[in-house]
């Protein structure tokens, strides 16, 4: 382009009479480019041709086709249609529903960040919507599954080995749902998930304490187990926490504290314990048993 401009300038200097002709040619060229862009003929912007099939679509048609694609598992196509629906009919009732369903499509696509952004946007724009409780529930699911890998989904791995950050976020989302919408149809399931996640978080602390015991960091192990007793009472991790505390205090020659831990264990989990006050003692998962058998750190 710079070479072309230089050539034009040289011609104009040598022959000023060419100026009107050149101006006319440039006007024709610019007009042609504009027409090509308007009619979708620009080779660099050929995407407009692919949009022709949606030109006369109604909001209902967009929503119906997006819903079908979502049901059939074509999540990329579903996201595309939901987003076009929102762009073309931003104030339509189908557009509001699309804001929520596109979040689910992103979740199924395993794009948690996009899903969370869509959920937060829906909650902010529609705080009184009849399905806002589902938005909180979906946010909990997204956060809980955020740290799960392909292996976690299809093999019996121990989820308490994972970084509990995502699990804590998911638990907070479910607790928010329970507090704000106690009569929601999702609340009962949310309560079960919160209980499961509390057990999971407690066992994560036990795994850390186990690691400290193997490294002979007995003070740190006892501290972790004490935290389990305070934060996660009546979980499956409690009996194991008491056993680790007793062992750690024995190693530290703190027999009074060790005896206290043993006494509490016997009172709550011994042969004479009241069955109604006993939380089910933790049973290792198949993955944990394999890990222990091989001798790897869990």
C-alpha cells in the first residue's frame, strides 16, 4: 500500500492532470468495498453468510432449537444459539431463560468459569426470578466439580485427596441456597451434598494429619485433628481424629492429653457407647485401600 501511494504521488508531481481521474477511481473502489461488506461478500468478513439462516428467526424458534441442541448434548451449538437469542431479543422472556440455560450448557462443556460468570449475571439481573433457586444450586454444582479431573469422574478415586478449595466454595453455595430458599425443591439435595462435603473436608484434614504423623510432626498432626473436632463434629472423621491425637500425644509424652483422647474415643465409639450418639466410623474407599496396600502417601 505504501508503494502504491508513493507511485501515485510521483505520477501527480509529473502529471497533475491525472488527479481527477485518480479521485474518481478511488471513489469507485471505496464504493465497491462498502457494497461488498453490506451484502456479505467481503472475503475477510465471510461470517455474515453463515448468519443468513437465522435472519428471520423468532425468539421462540431460537429458544426451541437451542433447547433441542442442549438436550442432544450439542453444547457448542446450544451456546451459540442461546447467545444469539440474547443478542437479538434482549428483553424477551425466552432471553431470560436462555441466560440460565446457557450457564448449564457451559457447565456441561466443562467450562466452569464461563458457567459461573453466566450464573452470577443471571442472579444479578433476575434476583426475584422464579428459578433463581436453581441458579444457586447450579453454582454449587459447578464449584464442587470445578476441581475434578477426567480420572475423578470415571474412577473410584478418593475425593478427599483433592484441594478442598472448590469443595468449600460449593458448600457455601449450597448453604446459601438452603438459607435463602428453605422450601426449594433443590434444598433437600443441597443438604445431602453439604453433609457429604463436610465429611470430605474433614477427611482431607485427617489425610494431612496422617502425612504429618509419617513425617514425625506430631504437634502439627494433633493440631489438625483438634481442628476436625471443632469444625466438623459428628462426621466420619471424628473417631480417626481421636486415634491420631492419642498416638501423637503418646509420641510427645503428653500422657494426660493422650488419655483424654482415648477416654473420649471409648465413651463415644467404644463397646459401651450409645449407638444413637455415634457417627458412622469412617470406612476407607477402594482407592484408599489400594493406596495403603501399595504404601503410597494418600
